[in-house]
């Protein structure tokens, strides 16, 4: 989530298109009665998303729910835990390397409204942002449509580290009307050479990711859906902004080339590792991702600096693979905590900071 800038022509040269066969490897059609928490993780906080956003993200049904086969994120104007607005943000527990990433969505509208369908590098807890890479598949900055934003213009952008924060992106506007008037399809085609952005199947942006500086885009990323209110880019809502605002998602789908055999991080070999939690610092909850190389009895515990256990997140036999657990520190005081992963006689420990 960002602001657009132009870069060297090297980064925007298009690679000749090649016909590819893609196979659906993962999707959420949102046709059940509740969000599938085996696939999605809510991010609950009021830390501004790194953009000085004004909302508090919750996991309450008031802010996100399924209805009629559509996942709906609702931004409300209400006083909640020191914030004037509430909304929802969640990410997939799986990550993917390359593919066609697509969602069919109906956007909200209005000054200060900022929906996003995007991806972050799964190694963000280790290398931080923007070194992890970020792919904004869809962002919209609400308000009257102009050449720089508005209810009828979609933005697609890539972010990475190159002697600091680097980014490149373009936008596309509808011929008329708002993106809130009906459902549209937003997608990228991503491989080891380039990322291409599409609105309703029409290409509007491409970036050449072959330069070494863009290595972040040759690593797995996970998907994020959120509806922000206010922030550095859109500014605050004004008297013309109405609430509640709805961000409606019909489906999210991931396709990959049928010849690759790669279907997200659950399909690739794993090593024993404990990733840095995300977000960090955090309040009140954070996601902890880890991998084990072979089936074993696994323990994942959180202790204070004196070694006293404050929460046991995992204590069970697990198969080789990548996993994620949520550490909820709502009842704990601010401070530094240790997370310890043990499996097959190996142990890794990391520090986490709770800031209230």
C-alpha cells in the first residue's frame, strides 16, 4: 500500500508474451457460512498499518462476514479502542511463488476510503519491509475520479528494496462510473521474469523483475485483503464520505502453470525454521510461522524473559510442512517475550515485542 513513482526504463520493458496453461491450485469461493480460519488469519490491531490509517482492525462479525456467497468487509464509523473507525484485514496462511492471482470484487467508495488486494513476501518477519517485496494487485483511493485517483481508478504497484524503498506502478480508470457500481476482476500474472496487472482481463501495467535488485519477487508471497480508512495516501474521510462502506469479494483464486508442480508453500520441501513474527512489534496479536522438515512431536511456547511460560501454542505431533499460529497477548503487559520452537531435537528461539 503506497504512492506511485516512475523508475528506470529497465524495469518496465515488457517480456514477450508466451501462451501458458494455468491450473487452479487454491481458491476461496466464500460459499460457506463463516470465514475459513484454516486458510485465513485475521490481523487485529489499531497500529495504522504503517500508513497512519485511522481504523481499528477487528475480527468481529460487524466488520467482516459471509453473505450470499460473498465475503464482505465493512468499515464502520464508531468509537472503538481509541479509534474513530473499525474495519477488517486478513491474510492467507499459505504463500505462493508465481502464478495467476485473481479476485472478483466490488469496491467501496468515497473520500478517505482505501481497499486493497495485495501480497507480501513470506519472509517479511526475517528481512522486513520493503526487502520482502510487496505486490499490490488492486488499490483504490476513494473520491472523485481524476488522473491521480478516485472511485473509478485502480492502481497496481510493486515495492522492493534498492538502496531504500523503491517502487513502480501504473493505474487504469474505467471509461465511466465507479468501481463500486458492479463487480470487476483484478489479477496479476507473475513469473520469474515479470509481473503483469489486469483489470477485467485488460493489461494496464507490467514490470520486468529480472534485475537482481528485484530478487524479492522470486520468493513466496501471501495474500492480504483489507479495507483501510484514511492514511497518508487517501487522507481522511470528509463530510461527503458515507458509512458503512462495503468491500465485497466474490472469490480469490490462485492458478499456477501446470508444468511447475508448485502449489504454494505446502507443496515444497521444508526445513526446520522459526520465522520472525508478523507484525512485530505487535498489539494485541501476532502471527508466528514455522516449518518442520519431518514428522515429529512439536512444541511452540511463549515465555517471558524469566523463562516462565505464558502460553503454549502447539504441543502435538505434526507432519512435515509449514504452519502458522496466532499469539494473542490481550491479557499480557507490554514487554519482550520469547517464542521457542522445538522438534526432532532441534530448538529455535526468537524475540517478540508487545507494545500497548
